[in-house]
């Protein structure tokens, strides 16, 4: 985030937050940069104003909405000069729905934006000027990629069901006919489920009164097998017209192989409740990433963009340079996706993951692929379990892979990695800022960051994924 410059302080108006502009001012300014969320950054005498949908190089009339010490927020009233990176957002509800943030940018500009975010983070936070950051690998067709739809259900003014997305920063449901980042089958399935439920007069759940039945429609598609799972989340154990629903859903969608009922009676924003029952078909749908087969249940975590997942994991595998006799640790392993990918080329892979259900899925997937002999999955905090593996069991990995959540790796884990001295570290990251922070620690611990490859897993959104290759310094520099 931009800091208040010296000049701004001197020019500050008579306000306690030192801003050179005030709420409700209308100013003309040029955008110079983008925030990591994809908003435009305009400067007024060095003071940063964050304005949604502004693009670098564009000049616009801006209304100031809020000022704080060091930065403020504004709203674009009119564009005076447009960037060549601007495009018409194809989704009709883009500016209402909070799901996508970058549809007003050409895809090429989105890829450049993501690359720059990674580059800036490693330079500014990590202090690593020398590290090559490759151009972001994007999708050929950056639409209709999501394999999972989770859609809240509400009641229209005319009493019929609506299903869509919560309006930005609110709990108003926008009725939606299509979500163009969803795979076609999911998109259609949501409409079909909504219409069938409406036909049987099933009532939507109402958050305020905590009454009504249907809370969410969730659909998951396995790309490679085209199997479809439908999950109905209700407020209470009762699912009216269950038999009719099953019959009609199957008839309308021949690819459905699994219909699941989940009960969530709590007053909460969390989608799923504790009780899950398969009411027709199989417990799992099956998908392949490369040659590895995955069983996906209603509650399993699974990557939402399978084709780009393959690109990301291929890169991780390339950076790991496995020859077949390596011991590998995969920390934050989830359902073992990366672990199994690596196991195809390693002697043994140890996966560690905090959520017990994910570890059960990982073990099941290992068996499914006949890789259970050469993989070990354990439940625990990586920062607790890995040091124990090291000290008590003398485990010594050749390659250490991490794929932590947004907050990055625990410092204790980073220290253990440094103590263990693997030849290589492969760091998959969904947050450039924490990646840069962690790379800095690993560099101090004797590792050299060789290169970083951003991969666009979530086109049209501001999420940034990358994979980094590090090597033990003594190894190739002696
Ligand atoms: N590598 C997996 C999942 C990565 S998401 C994949 O590609 O599918 C990050 C995972 O880290 C989540 O599954 C989360 O449950 C897990 N996690 C979060 N904190 C953890 C910790 N301290 N120790 C181990 N796992 C953790």
C-alpha cells in the first residue's frame, strides 16, 4: 500500500487525517497503478486514492468517498481518457456481483497485472531483485472454467425462487441466469434445480427470519468424466418431495451420478452443515488430473480449475526434478493432489495436512491410484509434525514442497525446512505478499530463489497463484 509522501504532508489541508482532498470532493486524476485487489490507484499530490475499476493510464473524474491517514477511497464518475487495457465486461451483472473483479480488463492485461503483483512483492517485500518472474501462464479460453457452483437461494418479489450471488458487500441475492466463469454443465444444473424446486413449491430459506427450506444449491462437475453431483442444502432435516426431486433431477440431467442432501440448521454464513446424506447414486464423482484419479465427495476440497491445476502441478514437478529415488515432503497437502502427482516420480512422499477429512481423502486417492505403498499421509499442523518427523524419526527429504493458505508458512516450519536442508524447495503460493516474506527467510537460511512462475488459476478474479523453485545454495554454487 502506498504511504503518504513528504510533499503531501506539507500540502495537507486543514484536516486531522492530512488528506489533500475531502469527502465529496470531485477531482480529476490519472491512475498510476493497481492495488492487489485490482482497484485503480490515483495520486493527488502524492496521496493515494483507491478507485474500483480504474486502470493505469486512464484519466477520470472521481468523487472522493472517504479519506484516511495516508490513503482514501473514491468512485469513478466519468472516464476522460481510456486505457487500451479496458474492455466491456461480458457478464451483465459484473458490476453488482462480487464474484469477479477483473472483467473490465482485457485478459492479456489481467495476466500482466498478476505478473506485476508477484514481481512487486518479491522486490519490495522480499528484497529479491535478482529473481526472474516469468510471464503468467493463462488459459486459452479464460471463461467457463469453474467445476463447482455454490449458489444461495432466495425468494423473488413474485414469490418464485431465485438463485444467484450475494450482491457486493450485502446479503441481497441477485437472481442469475448464467455465471460465465462456471462450466456450462454447472450453470445449467443450477437453473434446472431451481426450476424443479420451484415447481414443487419448495420454499427458500430466509436469513432474517431463519425460516424456509432450501439454502444453497451446490453442483460439482468432474471434467474428465463429466459426472455431475448435485447437493441440496436445507435448513433442517426435512427435504419435501424428495422422491419427485430425485426423479426429475435425474430425468433432466442424465450426467448426474450423485444427489446429496446436506442439513444446515445454523444461523451462519457457512454453506454446509454437519449432516450429509447421499440420497441417490454414488458418494463420489471421479476426476482425473493428468493420470491421477481423484474421488470427490460433497465436502471434499478440490481445485476449482482442473486444467490450470495440471499446468501448475506440472511446473511444480518440473521444478522438483525428481528422478525416482527422492524422499519428498508435501506440507499443507489437502487431499494429496500435489503429493500424488509427485509420487509418480519419487521414492516416497510424506503429506501433512491439518484437516482430518482431507487426509482420509488423500489416503483414499492414494489407494485409488495404487500409490499407497509409496505415500504416507498424516493429520496435524505442519509446523508441529514435520519437526517431530525430523527429530524423532530422522526424516530427511530431498525435496520439500509447500502449498500453504493465504497467511503463508508458519515460521517454525520455515526454520525446520532450513534445518532439514533439502536440496530443493518448491513453494506453491496463493498470496504473493506472504510468499515474498517467506522467500526472504529461506534465502537467509541458505536457499537461492531460482525462478517464479505465476499461473492463472482464477481468470477474471484478482486471485494470484504462483510456483517458486528454490535450491540449496551450497549445492550448485560450489
Ligand atoms: N495442496 C493442496 C491444498 C492446498 S490449500 C492442493 O493443491 O489441493 C492449503 C491447505 O493447508 C488446506 O487444505 C488447509 O487445510 C491446510 N492447512 C492450513 N494450515 C495448516 C497447518 N498449519 N498445517 C497443515 N495444514 C494446514
